[in-house]
C-alpha cells in the first residue's frame, strides 16, 4: 500500500513523501496514529497543492531575507561601551548588545543567535559582523564601537 506521510516517521521517511509499506503496517500503525494517509488521487492532488503553497511561502521568505540583507549591508550600528586606558573596553561587545542596538537604531528585531561575531570585540573602532537571516542569506554589516 502506498502512503503519504503527514509527519516524519523514523526509518520510513519525511513528511510529504510517498512510501510503500505493508498493508498491515499501514492499517495498524500509520493510519490510526495519523502519521499518514492512503495515496489516493484526491490525497495526491492535495499533496501537490500543499507543496506548491509551501514552495511559494519559502520563496517569499527568501525574498524578504534578501531585501533585509541589502538594507543591513548599507547600515551601521553604534554600540557605546565603557572604556579604560588605551581604548580597551570593559568586557567584550556581546551579540545581545548588538541586537539591542539594532532594535533601537534600525527598528529591526533580529535574534541575537543569528548574529555572528568573528572575533571578540574588545576595543573601540569599526567592525564587520555577519547576520544569518536565512539558510541561504547572510548579511555583512558594520558595528561601530564608541566610548560611552
């Protein structure tokens, strides 16, 4: 019997895949637990429609991420830190501080986990950081660290 999986099933397949299983396994395990449905013409048509809408949503999300990337690459965020002798900051500039500065200055709410700082920022100056907006889109933007 052919089944369309509604959820990921370990050792069988991922959501949306069409798999061939024994009739007993389908009737006793897959169908009662709502892990899949029988691959009828109606269900196959629904699957194709769902896949088209998912692809369209994924494309829209990618385009939004690319637009945001272009916007971020043109902008600079200023982070103010307390400074000791020789221009050394007290501590390092964290991704949390950068995310807060982006929210305040650029009105963009970006998760601190998506901000990638290559080396620890421990002194004043201009630095380039990466922001991972989408699995396929990474923006490079500037952070200016200045004295408080």
